[in-house]
């Protein structure tokens, strides 16, 4: 098994520390990063550090490579801020959404609606 697959399996099985999971948001591997975002949502991690990491990633909308279809990890991070449903995450979500292009807002809305299909 490759190192990447091992890390992804560990994330999915929740066999990583919260600190490691947050650290994976900085991974150069798009699949590790995506799985870390989804696990953060599943586990409802919403401390200040996690929210700020998601915000930093969400602001890289034009820099992040695509992961699935038209979605990249910046969109996943932005959707995660919405899915976490805390006052802080929703405030930061609204702050970022105001500054993105209408086409990306449409993509984001579709992604947020697809949450049930993402097994979150």
C-alpha cells in the first residue's frame, strides 16, 4: 500500500490525532487534503485553529487544483465552513462568499447541497 493510501485510510478510520488531521490541510497531496476536510466535518472539529486553516485554504480558490469534477479543495474547505454550522464558521463562510465570482458561488451552492451524497 502506498504512503498516500495509508494516510487516507488512517484519516477515514479516524486513526489520526486531531493535530495530525489539521496538519493534513497543508498537505501537497490533494486527496489527503480532501479527506482531511471531510473528516473534520464528520467529526465536527470547529476550534479556532481548524476554522482558520479552513479559511486560509478556502481563500485559495483560484490556486488549488481540481480534485473531483469542477471542485477543488478550496471549495471543499469553504463548504466545510458552512457544514460545520457554528457561528464562527458561518461568519467566516459569509465573509469569503461575498468576494467570489458568481459562477463559483453556483458551484459552491451545488456542493453544499450534495453533502448527503458525500457521506458526511
